[in-house]
């Protein structure tokens, strides 16, 4: 088409107006964690990685002089410790296409006409990108789920590892499946052909070698994702962001075994470890929707809360708030949290960092949003991010695990 260059140029200008980062937040409301955590742009980067100073040990060079008023010698300084955490952002790109015909048949290349012609493709593209990014914020580096059983071509996911937000609209997604050792490949590149959220099942194009206990990743993701909150807080040995979690208690997340249904009393008990390590303000508790239902049932039965240090309670349409020993706890249901988990997070500790937040703009060619494909009757769009989630104080956060909900 001889007018393709002019069309592309016009499209880029219009798409910048419609979808440019200055005019629209590209993250939908339901991706609660990534939307709540600010993004730090690349000017704060140092080379390929981001280096962040973290405090991992207190000062101990104190001298007790008593009440006699005598002259005394100060004890030697016992320095606290600050170290450098190192964060390497990860690139994720989602590619979409729309037919040239859909654009060329637009009566006039105006902002409204282009928005109408592209909105279904681009809105779905951004939704898909945001969903995958949110799943990575919670579970990057550890896999999407664990196989409970295999029957024919149908895989049932274990109840404790199921998060509906990861799988909704998943038909066509390609997966890599690894053995329970998280190293041995059992199946690479199988595709989802059907999803049943109620039954916690996915139907696959191939189930060769897949067995119970296997770990599911999106195809190509293993070893190329940034570390999610679960991986940060679940670590009891090794390094997180280049620093040992076993060497410094402040650089180790807190874990609380719920061992049953979650209750307000158990939430209050769970945050004690974070309070001991310095939390003195609001915590945000992300929970699975089924756990949300459990807490609402308890709220309906109790009405008044005095157990576990709770002194005030408020229920809104999207969150529950109550006050405990740390201050306010806001409870938010997220479809990306697995059924057996909850995360009590001090969001002031978190940032998303890298060279680019989620964008439709070519990171190397500013103002470029679309490419006319040479051998296809289509225009191509890319959603791109080069970023990572980082926590500067793991000890002020809590992983609640082994939660079970009524069927």
C-alpha cells in the first residue's frame, strides 16, 4: 500500500495521544499490587542493575553509665550494617496485531476513529500484559501452579496453588512444565485449550511426561522473570537481591503458618514478627477471594472485634480495614493470590524499578507505537516493560501460608 508510511506516521501520532503514558494509566484497577507500587525510572539506575542501600543490622556500641555520675570510658563502637542490594530488571514483551484493513477502512484517521478501530485489540493487549505482570509481582521466579493430577489431557491444579487471575482467559497460553525438583523439564511448549476456573483445571494440547507434583511456568518464563513477593518472603537461605537472608534477621521475611482458615485473630498474630522488626504503620494484606469470603463470614458472625488487638473495623466495597498493634491493616482481595497464601506488606518498602514501566511506545524510538508489517496485511503493536519489583526491608513484611478455605 503506497500510503502505508503516511498512515503509520499518522497512527503513531494518534496512538501517542490516546495511549501515551502522560494521558492514561495503562494498568487496570484489578492489578492491585503493581498499581499500588510506584515505578522508579531509569535515571535512578546504575548501569545494567539497580543498586539500593539497605539497613541489615543495628548499632550496638552503647555504654551504660549508671546513676553514680562517675567518669567512665565509652565502649567501642559496634557498627550497624548497610549493604548494597542489587536488582536486575527483567524484560517482558507482548506482541499483538491488527489488520491493515480495519485501519484503512476507517473513514478518517481521527483520534476517535482510531480509538474505536484499535480499542478492542489494544485494551485486551494491555489487560493481558497487566495480568502477566501482576502474576509476576506475586510469584515471579517460582512458577504459576503445581499439578495435582492428570486425567487424559486435563490437568487439575492443587487447591493451595490456584489463583484464578493467572488462568482466566488462558486458552492459547503456552506452558513449560518442570518436575518437582524445579529443574528437570517434563514438557515444553504445550498449549492450553480449555480452562475451568471452578474445577481448577486446564486442558492441554499435550500432557506427555506430566505428573502430579510438577511445576507449571508460562513458556520461556523460567529463569527470566523478576523475583516476586512470595520468593522474597519465603526465602530462609541463600541470597535475595544479592544479600544473604540467613546472615541478617532484618533481611529475612516473616512467615506465619495459618494451619486452617484465616481469621482476624490470626492476622493480628501473624504481623507480630513484622512489628518486632520495625513496622509501625499501615500494612496491606493481599488475600485470595475465597479467603475474603471466609473473613466476611466471620465479620457477619462477630460484628464487634476486640480479639487479637483489634480496636476498630470498617468494611468497604473493595477492602476491609481494622486496627491492630501496628496501626491500620487494609485487606484487599486479589485474584492473583493463591488460595493458601496471604501477604501482609508494608508498601512503603516496595518500588518497581527499571528502564521502562509498561508502555506501548518503542523504548528505542520515542513516539513510535505501531509498525506496518512488510509481509502481512497487519500493523503490529508491542507492549513492553523492563522492570523489577524490589523490597528494601524484607523483615517488615509477612507471608501467611497454609490457609484453607471452605469448599
